[in-house]
C-alpha cells in the first residue's frame, strides 16, 4: 500500500527543520560542487602546463584505454615521431607489436592493482640510432569511479629524450656559472658524444676541449665525466 500525504510526518519546528531538504540548499550544494570541479580543472591545467614547459606530453586514458585528452606537446612529439607511435581512432598505436603488447600488459597489471605496479610503471620505445628512445610513464588515477564512465583513469607522460629541457639547462648553467662553450660541452656529453667527437663536431682542438672540461669539473666540483653526467641528469632530467 502506498503512503498518502496524510501518512507523512509533519516537520518539527526549530532545529528539526534542517532535516527537510530545501531547493535553496540543493542549489548551494550544486554551486559548491561546480566550484570544486573548477578548482580541480585549474590544478590539472597547471600540472599539465608544468610538464609542457619541460617538453613532456600528457595523455589521459579512460577505463577502455581510449584517449580522452592529449596535450600540445604530445601532438608535437607524435608529429615528429609518428613512425614509432601515434593516436588513431582515439587509441594509442605502436608500430612495433612487441611494444604494443608490453603496453597492454602494463595497463592490465595496473588495473589489477598488482602490488609492484599499482603505483604505475614505465617503459621505452626504441628508435633507430642515433636517436635516443622515447620514455613512456604510466600512472594510475582514481579507481573509485564506475568502469563505464569517460572519466580519465590512467595518465601517460611521454618524454622525447632528444628534446632539450631548456629551463632546467638554464638553471644548471646559471647555478654553476658555466660559459656558453662549457654549457655546449655539457649538452654534447649528455647526448652521448665523446670529447673527441665533440671536438670534431665543433671544429675544436682536443686541447681546447680538454681545457673546457677541466673548467667544468672545477666549477661543478666533479672529477670524472661519469660524475658530471650524474649531476647533469639530476638537474635536467625530471
């Protein structure tokens, strides 16, 4: 039997009136919800902008692994490296089947929340020499949303190791007071050139290159190229 209007309890006066939801209260909750969504979006945009500043690309996937967002840097990297991976029909495609399989296994492992992978993972996309590989970091987002929603559930950070992160290199050079020639030498070493290769590429004598690297060692308080490279990567590779 359905209840009639006479069967419903009367609202009490005083404090008990708050137990009856009002349209005005509902509107306030909606406004608060919209504000919170706006704040989250602003924070997300700021985060993506920070990664864009160092040349990293951001891709967001939904629960079906479809691309729901790709930052500007992703478009730039894929335009230059489309032979190795691309976005087709809202899915990330790899040219090498073995890489595609590895990517699918990583996503599945994260979805199952295996202890070692519930926090994410990373792998490389090899390119033909002399290009360094692309680095793809996979990070899980919230797993509390329904499976059938289009809300982003996985974030990918795409890094092209051949792209120079300008802000970090500026900080590195300024912090150690390196000259232009010394900074250029550090860039070359970070790209894998030997001192001899660097000398030939920039038409310098080996003696001049050795003088530059001795000056860099002195300013950075390092003694070997291996120590210098570790310092360079600590500053320039996030």
